[in-house]
C-alpha cells in the first residue's frame, strides 16, 4: 500500500465525487476534453493511492463518468455511474480503515 494518509485519501475522494456529480449533471451533453482531463487527473491520483483492486474500481468509475456525458440516452449510464461511485467510496473507506489500523 502506498504512503498516503487516510485524510489525503478522503480528500481526494471528496474532490473526485464532486467531479462525478458534475458529470451526472452534464449527462448526454457530449464529451468535453478539458473535463475528461480532470477525470483522468482523479484517476491518476486515486490509482497512486490505492491497491490494484482499488485502481480497477477507480478506472471503472472514471469510464462510467465519460460514458454518461456522451450517452444519447443517459438513463442506464447514470445508474451505472451511481453504482460505480458507491463502489469506489466503499473501496476507499476500506482502505482508510486499513491505513488507520496500521
């Protein structure tokens, strides 16, 4: 596990979650390269902070956010993004508990 505190991990989750909320509001409006770079920056940060499983969940969540924005009918992608966000939050909470216990 990498050398990041539980507080740093929580702060990055909060920033990422705020970005995901924006992606949900932009559902179906098309991709935006600047916003996609913002999503990719969150992916890089979280991948560095989490183990391999957490990194995979992170990428699933980022991909879901990108699909939501470009979907012609965003209903199903919005549901998938909501589930991915919950899964990512659970992975990060588990990682925080492990870091606090160490």
